[in-house]
């Protein structure tokens, strides 16, 4: 399930989570967890990303 964040402000949040939540003293998140959110600047970019992810999902179902 993709997590797509639209707008310039989200990059700062993701940077903060990498710094704060991946602190080895706290272990609040796994580095793989922070690969889930994808930041894009516009709604058009989000739609293109959803279409791409859906196409990859469909292709994977056919080959499985």
C-alpha cells in the first residue's frame, strides 16, 4: 500500500523522521519503514506514481 505525500512540506518531515526515529538509542523505526512514504510535489505527480505502482502490481500478479 503506497503512502504518497503531496507537497513540498513533506520532505522536511521525512528528513526529521530519519534523524529522530532512526536514532540507535531509541529504535523507534526500522530504516525500511522510512522507504514507504514517497514525496511528490504535485497532484499530477501523485497520479502518475499511483498509475505506475498499479501497473507494476498488475504485472506482478500476472507473473505469480
